[in-house]
């Protein structure tokens, strides 16, 4: 708890949080804002149940898997 408190006080992303999210060199405030934008994007996709015309690739947790899936779906359709 002391380490967590110290990291939060210094505006650093706690390592225990990164373990479950994604690595970033951003400070805590920017990292949290970025993570909220990613969650909003995923929630919008879930509600629409379709792939949007424009995708914020760097907002994905694993962009390579997304691109591979898109290529596979396109190849099957064509």
C-alpha cells in the first residue's frame, strides 16, 4: 500500500495496474484519460455490434490481432 500511495502521489502509473492494462510511458493522469477513451471505444463497438469505418488503432490493446481478424473476415467474404 505504501508503494501504491507513493506512485499515485508522484503521478506514476502503479505497476500493479499496468499488469492488467497496458504498458505506457505516460504519467498517471494522461494514462488514465487514455484508458477511459479506450474503454469508451470498446463499449461503443459492443453496443453497435459492427466494425466502424474508422478505427483508432493505437487505442486497441492488441492492434495486430484486430488487423489479422479484419483480414481474415475480408478474405472469407471475398
